[in-house]
C-alpha cells in the first residue's frame, strides 16, 4: 500500500535529503549510537528515534533541546532525557570514541573564526568511534567563488544576504587528510540559484 505524504512526514520528519541518502545506502542502521551535534529542534532525529537507534544530541539552545526531549518522549520514551544536553559543539561532554555516527547539519558555518571551527570539528572527531562516520552539511564558497563578499577571515556575505563562515574544497580535503579520515563520498555541493552554496562532507574515521 502506498504511503500518503502525511505518512512520509510523520515517519521521516524534515530530514535533510543528503542524510536520507546515507540511510538509503545502509550507512546508518538501527542499533547504532548516533549523536546530532548542534541538533536544533531535531529535524533529523524523527526517523532515528522511531527506528531503534540510540540517539543523543547536543545544542547550545535550551529551547532546541526541550524540543528534542519532547520528540524523544513521543517516539522513544525509553531514552533518558539526559541523552539530550544543552552544550556547545566545541565543548560537548560526551566521552571520546562514543558515537558510531556524528551528524553536523548546518552548524559549522556559524563558527566565529578559524579557532572555533577547528575546535568544533576536533571535538566531533574525538567523540566519533574508530570506523565511525561523520556527516556534515555546511555552507561553502564552492560554485560561488566570485559572488561571495569577504568580510573577515573566512566570514563572507552570500548573495542571499546571509553571513557565514565559508569553507572551500581545499580546506575540507586538507582537513580530511589531517584528521586521518577517508571520504566516503566525493564532496557534493548544491548551489541554490546563485544565492547560496551547501556542501556535503562525509568522512569515515580510521581504525
């Protein structure tokens, strides 16, 4: 029987389409410990909570964590509220080698500067188990190199008027190598009508 659009929304929520692709390819399977670093209101957690994943989340916003706790109470009441913490990504208190998968969706481009960006990435990488996957979607200059306005360091103003910390291909490839990671997919970038650019960075941690 075909699923109605409402059923799909109820099952998957507003999941990022590129994270959904990772699900379809079998890289996230029930039973895995998944940490959403900078989870927001939990748009990527609806399905994971229902499907038997061991879900954890951190966000600097008290309101965001309250929203995720409400989602968890609805879809996975067995999970402790302590799985969802108010804390910044760069200071997450989860133990090292804790998660099978770390999700960072539309978070890293809010880094204030190089130091905060580096600290955020390093903390997510430390929390990830050897052999685990880090999935990140973040704003970049790729495809918009001549249309973004430099402000300070890697902070730029995009054609849509937003201001973000923007990475580029060279930085992501160099960072992957420095971390000792391996790209699971080539870098994939979506340019939205010459207004903004979002890159998907999916890395496997070496064992």
